C-alpha cells in the first residue's frame, strides 16, 4: 500500500510512475487526497472537542469545590453535548478512515523508475541468456509423453481423485520431486537462509498483508466456513511472520526459505502452454524471502537474481532472465525479474521463477518496521523469489535430458535421487 504522505507530496510522480503499469485512474488519487483532507479536518475537530471537554471537566470540578453548583450544572449540560458531538465525530472519523483505506488498496505499487514501459509479456526485456539449447534425437517427445512412458505421473488418477491440474507423482517421478525440493532447500541453507515450514492456509489478514487481497481473491482457493485461504505461494505465510514486528536495524537482513505446496485456481488459463506440467492447480515450490533495509534492497535484488541463476546452472538448464515491463508486473511489485528455462521438445521458454522487490508496499500493509540507531522507526523493504518452482523445471529436465536409452539425471541431483537415469 502506498503511503498517503508520498501521494500528497508527489502526486504527479505517482501519476507518471503508475502510467508505466498502465494505470491511469487519476480520479482515484484525487478521491484519496480529498478523503485525507476530510480525515485531517475531522481529526482536528475531534481533537479540539476532546480538549474542550477535558477543560470543561476540570472547570466543573473546580466549581463544585467552590460550592458553585448552579454554574457547575450548567457546564455539565454543555459538556454532555460536547461529548455527544465528540462521539459523532469519532464515528465519522472511523468511517472516513475506512473509506480512505478502501481507496488506497486499489492503487498498485509504484514501479521503479527503471522499469520499462510495455503492455504485455511481449514487451519484457531479455537481460541475458545462458546455456546451450539441446539438440534432441529424432523421436524425442514432450514431457507429458515421458511422464506416461516412464510411469512418473498420473494425470487421470489426479482428475479422478481431485480434478484437472492435480496430478499424482509416482515412482521415480515422486523421487525426482523430493530430490529437487531437498536440493533447493540445502542450497538455500548453505547460502545463509533460515528454513521454516509454513502452514498451507492463511487468514484474511495475512492474504491482505502481502497483497493477495483484495486484488487476487479470484485466483485463490477459499475455505469458506473458516474464512481461510490455501496459499498460492509460501511468500504469503513467510512474509507474514514479520507482520506487526519492529526489528532493530542491525537485525537486517532477514533471510528465510520455505518449501510448500502452492494452490492456484488459474481461472481462464487455456491453450497449449498449459498442457502437462506447464500449469497446475497444485504444485511444489521453494521460496526465498528477504526483509531488508531500504538502502540495500536493490543490491539484494541483484544478489537474489544471481542466486537463482546459480541454481539453474547447476541443473544444467539453458535459461534467460527477463526484466518485466510495467504492463506485465504484479500489482504489488516495484521491480521483477523472471527466469525462463528452455523446454526443448516443446520449443518453448517456460517461466520458472520471479524475483521481486516490493519496496515498502507490503511492509506498509503489514506494519513491518525497523528502528534505526537513532531510535527512529521506518518501514522495511520486502523481497521474494522462487528458488525454484518445480513443475516446469521437471518438464525441462525430462525433455532436455531424454535419450534413446532413457532420461539422464543432472549430476548435482544424483545424490538426492539415488539414481542416474530414468529408464
């Protein structure tokens, strides 16, 4: 959530930067500033009325002590009217505050000034590309055929038990999943991340804190009776660990890693790019989350990008890094880099990670702050990244490493899988 003080003091900058995200509702900014003017005026009247009632209360007490009962009773009536007025002002103030809050959460985060303009993924900038595109043998097939051929996953069984997009992993397919999870977690721990295992459901306050509500409720599975949400990513519960927390400056950065199942409705998804493991309603992912000093958050973002690139190098997967344009960025992000791996049999680039800096957007919602050495309190910055999401990694590993004899397992994974090939 944007700071109202920043909006008031930098209205034109806010308009210009939101335009990079193709957000042009300038009337909303006017409404917010108008409501904040009302809030300030009502707050001032409330404070003045409260101060007057306190003054009258002291005067009434003094009059009673002096035996001036008639004058005291006259002031009591006046004070009673002021208290009623104060109550009405308080109710009006709360109403205005709620209206202001409801308007503020409609504003997306401001993109960093360096974010390129654009309307869709076609306008994203390719920052760099690494690795060689594999040349497959003539009879090579897409991963969904490999999953069936080697009995690694069963989509029909998942459809029977739950529905489309909820596959069963079997045999070496299940072991490959577990191997990737363990590899990603161990790499993160060795890089200084503290591991947590989060709940798979969160409450409304948590979903609001990281920006899933009110923007993305249609994409989440809800537990209606209990007003809970299945997590779309471990980012949500992990970042909310720090909701309403004030750190000391020397405690930053906070680096956390978590493995979790992720649940996404993916409403409206269709087409060839959603076949097989390309898009699921339930999938596994390892997530890294940072709480950072604002002065260091963009340096940290680049380090996170380098870290994810290192994982893909170790998996021997060709990949490219894209800087997202304003039109392809999330509601909450200030800057995002996407990682895509090349899926050789599909001849497609598949997104496997997003690494984002949210600046103080989430922190303002969550009241996540730190105290500097002078005792001043500031909003922290939050960042997160997929490190990594499994389904498309598995798709690329299977396709790119298939041979006539079977599927080769990258060397770095073999100590986790316990096997070198799938045959």
